C-alpha cells in the first residue's frame, strides 16, 4: 500500500481564472423579421397540409368503391 499522498501545488496566479466576456446576442430588425416570417410560413404550410388530407379523405369516402347505391 502506498501511504504517501500526492499534493498538488497551486500558485497564487493560477487560482484566478479570467472570466470570458459575455457576448450579448442582439438581433437585427431584419433577422427578427426573417424569424417571424419563417414561423408563420410553417403554420401556413401545416394548415394547408392538414386541409389537403381532410379533403382527400372526404372525397375517398364520397366516391368509395364499396359504396351502396343508396349512399351515392
């Protein structure tokens, strides 16, 4: 067994670390507008895709192959 303990020597100058300057993220008006446009465009495309799926299902049910004569 090793009875000796290792000791780490720290000099006074090494204890203080220089804090990194905090870079604040400032968005320009153009970047903010781009973000809003991208967000709204995403909403519109989602709405259109959902509407297309609903319309497709409605047509498939309306003109189904197995439709009974009383249903058409």
